[in-house]
């Protein structure tokens, strides 16, 4: 299982990492996985969310994950 964090999601969306954190707090993103003090999601979950909610996102930025 591949995971993605807020920094990687920031690169894919072109949004600041703080914006990603705010979206997560507001419930705009899928529920993250419980991994200690980190906010992470499965790559498949975020890829699906981006396709639906941000069709202009750079999905190729997720290829390095």
C-alpha cells in the first residue's frame, strides 16, 4: 500500500501545505489513515479524490510516491 502525505498532496494540487491541512480539518478531504503524528492517505484514495474534485490537478506529481 502506497501512502501520500500533505507535502506530496500539496505538490499535486499546487496548493500550499497549510491549505491542504485546512481542507483536512474542514473535512473536505477523505478521512486520513491513523499513522502517529502524520496525516497520510492511501495513494488510490487521493488519486480518486483528485479526479473527482480537482480534475486539473497534476496527477503525474503522484508518480514519485
